[in-house]
């Protein structure tokens, strides 16, 4: 049995390489407009049996092409009815066949396949669900966003990085609808923090006042840090008092993020407290405070120069480091 499987694998790999060697120059000629669509299809001569190899082959191109070349390749795939071939795979039992089919449909971005992809959102297997969510987000299908978001934010198993990527792919208009999940008691604080992070990535300023009111009231470090990060990313000047007060927080992550956000906004009133944090026991807080002093401008830079001669070793070292880094970057 092992010998048979080994021989099958070798035979399949040999066939795949042979086809790749045939297809690659044809595809490159087509993308460089040296041959037209009909002639390309004729030269490719893709049989139904070889469609499995062809989907793998074109996935690499779809993942790297953009603009007119991407659109040109999509025309070819539509002519070959590749989307229909992938939709049929979604009915297979094998999980990996379905996952790869969903991935490819997400690359092809053919809108008429959306209803079939949505069915996979109901699947209990997280691999299938994530693949379907990623495909729909690649198409920026706004109608599926609420269902995807609600599932991602409450299901027991989740992957923070993949969840963030899915939300970001949906785009700003859809992601703004994440706001309503901040009031959901069934959603944990780390997931609410991710929602705030996404709002910050899109610079969704419409939530600034509400989050600024929540910041001083919350005892949850995850949420507080994300709010501080968000306020810095949108450079919200009205947040300066809250951010300055956060420099005194007992949690070093809060202190460090507050220092960083104040540097983004550029708040001269924070110079004294930032200079004091050059002596903080946590290196990261010292570094971010020094960096923010440099970003604030002349007044902050002057305090860094003073700190180079401080009796405190922490303050001396970090100020010298930042001054050196800034001068190298000029």
C-alpha cells in the first residue's frame, strides 16, 4: 500500500510539473498580450482531469497579480468556468479539498458564487468557516459581514490574526459596523479590544467621543490599551488629558501605550511627565517616552538633551539612544 501511494504521488508530481512547464510560457504570453484569449485557451488545452492542477497553478498568479494583469487572468478563468468547478468541490467530504476550493474562490472573486460560499459559514469545522469568511471578505461582500463578525467574535475557537485580517479585508464601510459589538455582554474583552484596534486601523473617528468616555471608566487593561492606541492613531487632540493621566497608570503596558499615543498627537503639555518616565523601571516605557519626547518637537528634544546628563542611568541611556537613532534617520 505504501509503495502504491508513493508511486501515485510521484506520478502525480511528474504530471503536475510537466503541465506547469507547458502552461507557464503560455500564461506569460497571454498576460503580456502577445496572444488573445481564445488562442490562449486553445494552446493551454486544459482537460477536465487537469483542472485540479490548473487551479493550483493559477492560484499562485492570482495571489500575486494586481490591476489589469489580474483582470486579464480572471477573464481566462471565467471562460474556463473555473468558479463552477470550485463550487462543485464545496460539496465534497474532504475538508482540505473544500478549504482549497474556498481559498481559490476568494482569489477569483466571482460574485455569483457568494451564495454557495455563504453556506460554508454554517460549517462547524473552523477551517471551513475561516476559509469561507476569508473568501467573502476578499470580495468585500457587505451582506455577509454581520454574520461573519458575530461568529468570529463569539465562537469558542478563534484566531486573532486571521480575524483581524478578515475584518480589514472587508474594508472601512463594513468594519464601522463592528461598533455595535462593543456593547455585547457575550463578547470577551480581548475580542472587544480587537474591534477597537480595527476601528483605529481604519481611523474611524466617529467613535472617538464614545471611546474617550469609556477609557477612564474601564478597569480592563486590554480595552484601555486599545482605546489609547485608537486615540493616538486618529490623533485625537481632545484625548490629551486622558492620555496624560494614563502615564500614571500602574500597568506598564498602559503607560507605554499612552506615551506612544501622546507622541503621535504631539502634546507639549505631556513633556514633564514623559521626561519623568525616562526613569521608569520598564525599558519599553522609557523607550516609548523618549521617542515621544523627540516627536513632540523642540521642547521635547530639549528635555532629551538634558536627560543625557541626568544622574539617573536609565534616563541617560535611553535619551542617548533615541537622540542617536533620530540623527541617523535624518
